[in-house]
C-alpha cells in the first residue's frame, strides 16, 4: 500500500517563515515584537531541550523570548507572583510554564493563574472550556499542531473513527475535543482500558501519546489507518523514538508521522502561532 510519511519539520518551517514575515511587517509599522515568557522549574533534561527549541524558534521569527528559571524546591506562591507580574506586563503576550513541574506545586493552580489572553498553551480552564463548546480561542499546541498538519496535507478526517491512546491534560483530552470539532467519532483509551487492541483495530485514525516506546503494533492496525505518534522516548544510546513500533506499523497505514520530525516541530510552530494570535487579538 502507498504510504506517506507526514513531514512536520517542513510544515513547521513554512509556518515559521510566514510568522517571521508578519512580525517584520509589525516592526515596519512601528509596533513592538510579540513577547513570550517561559518559566522553567527544576532541571529536567528533556524540558531543557524543549525550552531551547522554543527559544531558538522565537529568535528565528523575531519574537522576544525571556526565560525564568527556578530550583525544584521553589514555593508555588513564588511562581504565581511572577505570573501575576507577567500578566500585567504589556510587552509579554504569552506565558508558558514548562511541564512537568515538581509534585508539591499544583499544576491547575499555576494554569488558572495565567490570564486566558496570555495562555499560549491553551491549558487555562476558560480556553479549554471554549474549545469544548466549539468556540476555540488559544488551543493546546500539540493537538492543534496535529490538526494543522492533517489540514496541510488535505487529509479529510470528518466522519472517521479516531482512537486516542492516552488521556492526559496536555494531549489526549484536548485531542479528543479537537477531533470532535473536526467531525470525528472519538474513543479515548487509557491505562485502565481493557483490551486495547480491540479498540485500536476499529480506528481509522490513531493518536498515541503515552510515552511508551514500541507500544503500538502493526498487527493491531486496520489497513489504511492514519497513525499520529506523539511519543518522545529517549533510548540508552541517545536515539529518540516514538510510541509506535514503526517497523511493523508502516506497512499497514495510509499516513504516519515520524519521530523525530513529525508532531514535535508542529507543537513548537503552533506555540509561535498562538503567541502571535495572543499579541494581535488579545493583548
Ligand atoms: N511539556 C510537554 N509538552 C508540553 C506543552 O505542550 N506545554 C508545556 N507547557 N509543557 C509541556
């Protein structure tokens, strides 16, 4: 069967070029550049890499990006105080607190303290609520990046049965809302689901985000299904792989995203888009 590997890196670069042009135009009109504030708590090595990628991309498109770093023992109120200051800073359009954060800090309190107009992660209950009620504002980056990628390739997903593997707040749950909005019939499966292959076999579109290398097997896939791999797993030899057993899956699918170079770059591109949108429309 003809198989197509969806190239997130290419689309992400095109999106960044378009954003750079819009920023340039703003500057020629005497307007300020969009500003992104990043907050990093602790020293998670993966978070360091992600943040670096986000900052490099910000520089590329002409955004101002600033990073605040805190030790893993920092108190929640110190983070919330900083967020309050950034909420009121007119040069900052987006505030991003890199996850995961230490367990003694309540993630929901952190996301609720970011003003919805600067919530470029789209995790504030107000923004999630708007997505849920079919009136999206700032949308969670990974799910919206996946939809953007499918749109770029003109892949029509309306009416497909989408099975989402993983029910996290960052990917699985907002992915479910995005796919519903795109006209899919959705099933979300998770760690307590019995007989996962039974559900996967019924899927026209599979989105997997569980952080478990080689989890999704070729024999579970309905021929011609679309497979979106959100997993990022680092092997002992330093290689990065997704959640899909690529070797056995590829011959069964119509489209598949690679890791690296699939969903990851789309997430960063959409974060930039969200920041520009927040700058133009909300701040
Ligand atoms: N960690 C992994 N993915 C994400 C994301 O989309 N946003 C934030 N803030 N942290 C993350």
